[in-house]
C-alpha cells in the first residue's frame, strides 16, 4: 500500500465515530483516532505506546485469546470492558490483522447502552413469566381462601361472643385475610391486578400495617406513626396502597444501614396551588397527605432525577430489581394521586403522597353500610367446578334461605336450566371453566330469560371476558370474598333483576 493509498484510509480513520486503534505486533498502540481518545479518556500522545491489555482493564485473558485468533485467522471479535470516568463501559472489538505491514487494526464500538437494553428486556420477559406464574398461583390460592374464609365466617356466625373457640376462629379469619392480601400483592408484582377502588380511611390502612412493617425493619430502626384525629377518607384500592407503603418502608430501611428512624404521617390538608404530577382530581378542595420519612443516607440530585424509572436502582447488583419505586409511582398515579420526594445526601428522605379527599367527614361518619336484606327465598343455579368453593357458597346461600341448584360444569347447568327454567332466578357462575366459560353460559341462558340475574365469580385478576356491560342485574365478585359480601351482592342483583322484569313490555 503506497503513501497515496493511505491518505483516504487516514481520513476515514480520524473521522470515524467508532474508536479505532492501530497496533503493532506487541499489542502496543501506534495510532489512535479521536473517538478512541474519548472512549479511553486519554490524549493522542497519552494513547501512543499504551498496551491493549492495559486499556482493556481486567480482560487480559480475553485480549490474549483474541490476539492469538487474530494472528492465526486474520480476524477476531471480542467484547471487553473499559474503565471510563462515567463508569465501566462494554466495547465490542473487531480485529483485522496486518492492514499495513506489521500493523493491526482494532475497531472498538461502545455497546454499553445496547447491552443494558438487552438486559432490561430479558429482565422484563422474566418478570412477565413470573407474572403469568403468579396469576395462576393466585387463582388457586383464591379458591382455597374462598373456602377457608367462607367456612370460618359460617362458624363465627354460630358462636356466641363468649365462646372459647371464637378467638381461635377470628385468628384463622385474620390469617386468611392476610393471605388474601398477599395474593393481591403477588398479582401486583406481575402487573396483573386491576385496581378496585373504594372509600377507605388511610388512618386504618396505615395502622393495619403497623405490626407487619415492624417485622420488616431491624431492631436498630425506630418506626413511629402520626395519624389524624378524624377520618382521612380517599377513594383507592387499599391493597395497592398497602403494597406501595411496604415498598417505601423497605426503601427507607435500606437507607438506614446503621439504624435511625422511619416515620409515617397521615394528615388532611387543604389544596394549595397545583400539586406536582397534575393528575389529582382538580375539583378536590381537600387532600389526604401521606408521608414516609427516614433519617437515612439521602439521595443525590442525579439519583432523584431517575428515582421512579423502571429498573433504576442505587443498590448493588442482585440486591434490588429497580421496580419497587416504579411500582409505587404507578399505583399512586393510577389512584389519582401524586408523589414527590425531598432528599439530600446525609439528610434523609421524605416521600409525600397526596390523594383527593372524598365526601365531607361528617357524611362519612353518619353513613353506614347500605342496608341489605340478609335472607331470601329465590332459586339460584350455582356453577363452580372447584368442589370446596361450590360447597361453601351453597352452604352460605342455603343458610340465608335461598334454594340452590348445584352444577359442576356449564353443560350440567344448561340441562338443569332447561328442566327448571321458570324456577331459576339467578345464575351464579365461575368465569373460567373447561369446555364453556361462564359468560358463554350466561349468554345462552339470558337469551331465554333476559331478566335473569347473573353473578360472576373468579379468582383470576385479569378477566378479559365481557361480563355484562352496563346491565344492572349482572355483577362480578372477586375471590376470595366474605360470606356477608356474597349474600349482599346476591340480594342486590336479585332486586335489580326484579326491576328489569317489571320494565319489560307485557
């Protein structure tokens, strides 16, 4: 190659976006382009005579292997790690032997961001797989918990206040309720939990977590609570808010390596200007403020800027998924709330959550649960393939005066309906069953009886069937549920069905 031939090569070499190195037979740098100087953080003069082994820090074995392959085959490709001011970078090096006399070319492309994206994609796919597994496990748990909670409530109903067995039954009930909450958190991890908001008092939510949160922290950490003297009512999914609080407290615990204090505060505050985030209901004049404060190590401005991004974590590899605060952010925003963080290195951290307050306090205090007749006489066709669930539902309904026709499959239910159609007032069916699903069965029966009351039940969180649209006599109940909730829902839908029947043309 003549000197004239080298001129175009030199132009390409020095203008290239990728780092390029010319190496001699001893793996020493003869020439480096500007991109290489930038990658390795050295001047052109500083790059010359540098050893390739030194530049590729910690990868001497890989460099040696690549070099032997290069000399034997004329080319080689390897990934190496490069020390950089902004942290270790991953580079993909393509080697070409003897591009000129005893000179060899190394083209180093920075693929750090690409590898990070690939890792995040792999992590996301892993979480998706875990989410699908969680959904199936939660469904099975929900069926078991429906039976456990149902029979426990039946036994409690037959025990007087002074019965020596009542305390044990109440402990079983509380354990079942905690297990039900855990299944919801499992579904939330897999992002397979739809929010089911209702009016709840954040005082009660926070106070109910006191024992569990105390077990999550270490003995050198003090956990304190400051609740309001009056109800702090918000319209949220209580289980999801509990999950958000657990994540925030765990985050605070990890920020206290040598101990300290975590404080949870609930307060009712007036609206003052526009809260950050902008999604809080704009018509609200009062808010409920929830704070989680720690006296820990605090965060840098750089960390705060990326705090709620998925997969961002300041913890060591393997010690944090980077999903905890991202899920907190999602839950709060989905609940029409806002979240802000105030932190500085060495000065602790304060997370502040705002939710729109709902209803005047006096109205919440005056109003109780809606009055629902606790007994009936109607006939209910119950379709459930899980025997324990079917048995407890049938027992509950019969104790409240209802006639129950049990069916193991939709096919058996169809046969029963064909024989006893005039007698049947409600279809109570599981959603997911083999052969025919609940909505398909209901659609078939409602073609014959449009006013038929229908109550769907399911342990799956992501039910995707059309469950009746806006029809008032069609409803859904998520497993597990309390016996009293089941009876109230049945009574409500039967009343709506009676209204729908009266409105039909004669």
